[in-house]
C-alpha cells in the first residue's frame, strides 16, 4: 500500500506562482519514480513531471521552463513549483508514484488530486 496526499492547490492569477506538495506514506520501499499528472476539464490526462529518485526531472513540453519539480526522499515528499502560470494550466493535479524508474505506462499509485485554477 502507498498513500499519496497532495496539498497546495488553489486560485491564482495568470503570471503568478503556486507550489504543490505531496507526502507519501505506507510501503515507501515500493516507490521509485514520483511525479505529477494533471487533467483539465474536457482534456486528456497528461504527465506534467516525472521526478527520479536522484532528483532529476522530466517535464512536459508545455511546462518546461516554468515548473520545477523536486524531491525530498528523507521526507518522502515531492514538490511542484509552478511559475508564470497560465489559464491553460488550470487542472486537477495528481501526485503519482510507481515502482519503475520512470513512468512507462500510467503510474501505479495516485493521490486524490488538488485543483489549481488560474484566472486571466
């Protein structure tokens, strides 16, 4: 069992910043990659960031240069610093984790999601 709990979502103006956090608990040893997915209303779910155990992060093209993922393995916590937010970033953001090194398919473990709304 792995439990993932996101926090930090909310309403922000375009151009603003927001930081998401995700705390993992349970069978932490089963976790390798962690990261973030998002799903906007009427849109397909997409990977935002995959954070490897060593801290290297792979980003979706749509957020490169604006978002920064990080990972604190001692705290079993990952973060997503979102800068220069755009209305198209509005979505439910999900914390994810997987036993694999990288997300090949959908991750095995998902949080409940936190809503980020960016107003124009």
